[in-house]
């Protein structure tokens, strides 16, 4: 089991994670930020690819 989170302070809202992995979506407010649809997942899968592609390393993956 893995916990997926996005550091809202670091996130610049580029959308790279959402383009890379369907577990991420962008908020729809005036200052869009990424968020994980499922914060706890069984397999890391594309979440790791999204974390790797994030230009500001805002995605945190922790093994539970």
C-alpha cells in the first residue's frame, strides 16, 4: 500500500502529472494545483512516473 500526496506549496500547476497518470487531476480554481484522485493505492504504477516527471518534485509517495 502506498500513500500519494501533492505538496501544494511546491506545485506550480503545470499538469504534467495529470497528463502522465490518470490518478492525478488539476483543481479548477483560479490557481490550479494537482491532486491525487486516490491518495492510497495498492500499486505505485504510473504515480511514480508522474512523480519523476514533476519539475518541482511536488509529488510524495510513501510506502505504508
